[in-house]
């Protein structure tokens, strides 16, 4: 990358992240090619691989960046002074809504697409992927236990419960699109009560 200055490298990387996000949302990962990405940023095809090993890695980085923004929004919400059950219920509704509104996350979750994508990630990202997400989730649960929002329980199990709630959106059609919001409201209400109610 000697022919690029540091400033140019940053501009190209940001262009790939910005235009990549637009193209992935518009056409989907499968129908977006490397040629589409480099054409959108006005760089040679070979230059793309100096920044990302594949379009799957670019997709993963973009999705991760979005997740960090979402996490900051959720963390801000969790600082609100609400009773434990109401706080967990509103957190789950907010997280679910943000997931519903994220078209890249929809692609990631569709028909095991994340498995295909992670297979094409560089080794260091692949190794850290599952561990990082689980570790962040457990730390998040532990922080809620320390704040006495959640009652003392196995953080790994509770992280799994919260993750399972998010995955329910994949079964919206099977459960019935019309009654799905009511189903989610009921499940979230029961979970919020179960996680916060003292022993």
C-alpha cells in the first residue's frame, strides 16, 4: 500500500465501509460483488484486498460497527431509573425493535447465512467471533446483577435466554405474523418478571 498516503488509506477504508453498507442493504451480500464495491469507491480490484480479505469480512466489519452503535443506545437506555422489571422489559423491546430495523442483521440471521460468512473470515476474526459475543453478553448480564436489576443467576444461561429472545423474530411467519407482536409482548413480560423477581 506504499502508493497510498495514510490519509488516502483512511478515505478508501471509510468509502468501502460506507458504500459497502449501502450496496449490501440495496442488493444483499450475495448479489454484491467485489467489482461493485471497488467501482463505487473508484479503486482497483487489487486495492480492495489490501483493506479486506473478502466481501464477507467487509460485511462483518460493517455489521460490527452498527452493533457497537446499537449497544451504546441500549446502554444509555439501561441507565434510566426504572423499576427492574420495567427496565428489562423496555430493554428487550428496544433491542428487538433495533434488530428488526437493521437490514444487515436480517441478512446475517437468514437461513444460517452467518455460518457461511464466518467461514470466509480471516482466522483471527473467526476465532474471536463467538467468544467475543458471548463474553460481552456475560459481562453485560453481570453488570445488571451487580446493579440489582437482575437477581443472581448463572450469567451464561441468562445471556443465552436474552439471545434466544432475539432469535424468535426468525420464526415470525411460523408463529403468525398478525399475532407475533402479542406473542413477543407476552414472552418479554414473562422473561422480565422471571429475571427480576426475587427468589
